[in-house]
C-alpha cells in the first residue's frame, strides 16, 4: 500500500479509535473524507465483481477462518430451540417473554451486526478480533433499535396514507361497500393495501442494519443508504429473494408435511429441530452475504 493510502486509512482509524471502536467503518463514497477509491480503502476490485452466489461461497470460507461466528450462531440457535421446548417453563411468564424478546433481537440483529463487522474487516484487510466485533455490535444497539422503530412507524403510517383515499371514497359512497363489490373483492383490496407497502418497505430497508453497523450511520441515514442500494441493486436483489425463499421452503416444508405412517412419526419432531436449526444457520450465511453486498454497493 502506498503512503497516501496509508494516511487516508489511518485518518479514519483515528476517529474510530477515539471512541474505542477500531473495527473498520465503510461508508458511501460521497460520505468519505478524502479519497474514497478502492485502493485508498484497501478493497480489492474482485470484491465489487462477485455475484450473489460468489458472495455466499465467500461467506462459507469466511466462517472457516472465523469460528467465533459459528459459535455465536450456535448459541443463538440453541437458545431458540430451548424456547420451543418446556425447558424454561419453570420461569415466570413475564421473564419468559423478556428472554424470548432478547433472544430474538440477539439472533436477528446482534449476530448479524457481528457478522457484518467481521465481513468488513475481511474485505478491507483489517484484523477484527472477537472483542472488536462485539464492541461494535453492542455500541450500535441504540442505532439498531432506532432503525427498527422507524421501520415500524413507516409500516404503520404509509399503508394508512395509501388507504386514505379509499377510506374517503367509502365514506362518500352510499351503502355498504362490502355488499356492493362483494366480500372477496373488499378483502383482497384490504390485504393489498396493507401487504404491498409492507413488502416494499421491507425490500427497500433490507440493508439498513448493515448501513447502521458497518457504515455507522444514524438510523435515518441508514434507511436512506438502504433505499439507494436496493434501487441500484434491484435485479440481483430479486435473485436473492428467490434463492432465500426457495431455500426456506426446501428446509421448512418437510417438517410440516403430514406424517407418512407410524413408523416415520418419530422423525417429525427430529426433522423440525434439524430443519429449523439449519435454516437459522443459513440465515447467518445470508447475513454475511448481505454485508458483502452492502460493501460492494457503497464503494462502487
């Protein structure tokens, strides 16, 4: 690496070091102080050229060199399996609810944040220790909660605004609208008004956790970055959804099929545990791919 590159990276590292956070921060090119080219950020060109499948294969190799990811994922999966059994029923009901919420947040966001931090270090050539990864993940908890709150508020507000003209029309038109158009049509319209905006927002804000953790953006800025990424990455992101949905179906469907006879009845709970655990581990692999895609997009 040349002198200019070293100076650029050291400047950004000093800002992180003042807060005790030495994990790499990868922002969009427009938000970088100084040169934001690949060389100055120590990101190889091959990183920007990997396909979705290449990113998944790369993630599996990453897990071999960072067993802490597998260990933390295993702890989260084990906690989820315990919640599905009678192992914690001796605790008071409020305690079970709190434990359930903490476990869900940890698995869905904190482990994803840890994986994203490790991915950022691997793509920039920085050594990210377990302590560094945990520090970044924990310190970004308030921002992650802010992202979740903003997403929930948008999901609650936007469908209402979309349906507002329809509600006004219903109030103006005399008679019962359900009787006029029929219940199936009215029900379908109601589902579309609620479901379509939710799916659209879920799609547009998918990379907000990575922007929040890897880019250290504030919640509003993280949503903005995610919106831009999904706009530029629309075609490939559809491929991601198709593969992810297909994978989920292939692993979860067998556990919900009717038992094929008394001799195979004992396999049903075993298959449920195996498929659920493997599906959750696969979601961690996808989390690594999401972080890789985030880096690809913001540095391009």
